């Protein structure tokens, strides 16, 4: 097993992914005005993820239309995502794993996959995970990458990677620790146990828990509420909140002043016009 696939040419992000590329990745993208819906679309495999899935997510983020303000991530069929497609361990369902012998190439390879998740944190959009059924490993981390998690009462979270001899490497460790703390994160990851919806709510892993049949309606209502907020104020507020955990009080006060000055300039500039 080698890292040769890391250097394969990639599609031009400026053109955006086509339907065939998304279908190969097990994804579907629907854009309705300011709302984009990204659907994990391999229901026959419980939306198990391949390298093509993660690269496809990155391509969506690279080419997202400028007017999109809300991104909803959901899964088709009985589950949000069963996590990594285990067929990749045996050379199926996608390209081969890097073997780690070339550390730089392996680093680039993993960073490329992580890009499928990091764009969901961009300030100009609000990302909402609509989760039902199983959200395992990479699926759990995809939900953690979103700003708001709305989960059905049949949701089952699990951080499976350590049980497979791997580590969670799709940007999930930071939000997990920030939400539940180091000790609880250790317990969840190192036991790879399942967290049901009611516990997920208690731990702060979900902002809303709803009956499965009302999941889509609830997500639509939250998206509409987000769109009712001034887009510049929404982006500035998200920047502030994302920066807050790493800032001192003085640094956060300065950041608030900076963002508010920008808002005042826009507000009074528009009023004068």
C-alpha cells in the first residue's frame, strides 16, 4: 500500500462538482435560494463514507454559491451515516489508505479529507446537521462540524475510530472536547460506546431533539429563523463566538469592539444613503 493517490490531479474547484461526481461520492446537493442542502446519499450502505465522499464535501464547500447562508447536512434512508466504509480496508469502495511511510504525503492526504468538514464552520454560513439513526465515526464528526445539531429521537452517536485502531481525524476532537470536556470525551472515544438521543441532549451534543417525523420541519423552521437575521450581523456574531473560547476577556472585548465598529459603519452608511 502506498501514498501514490495523494498526487492524483483534482478537478478545478471553480467549476463546482457535477451531478456525476457527486453521485460517485454518494452525495446530493440541492440549492434553494439562500439554503443549500447536502445529502449523504448511499442509503443502501447507511451512507457509509469513502474518500470520494470527503473529497466531494470539500468540493461543495469550495464552490458553494455566494448567496447561500444556511447549509443543511442530512442523510438519505435509515441513518445519517454509518461512518467510514469498511470496504476501504480491503481495497474496495474507494482508493487505498496511505500507509504512513511518507509522512508529508500522508499529512496532505488527511488534510484534503478534513477540508470536507472545515468549510462548514465558515462565518458567512450557518450549518445545521439534521441527524437521525446512526451517526458513527466520520458521521458523528460531520455532525460535530456543524454549528447546530438537530437530532431525531432515534439518533445513535458513536466515535468508533479507536476501536478500529485509528483516531478521529476528521476535525471532531476539538468540538467534542469543547462540548463535553476532556474526561467525558476520553470516555466516549476510548469505550466507543453508543450515545442515544436523550444523553446526547444532556451532554450538549444536540441543540434540539425531536421526533423523527418532525426533523425536517424543525430544521426548516431554524433555517428560516437564521435567514431572518441580518447577514452581516450573523457572520460577525459567528466570528465572535468561534473566537471566544480561545480569547482572554480583554481579547474578546477588543474583538467585539472591532466587529461592532464594522456593523455601525455599515448601518449608518446605509442609513445615510
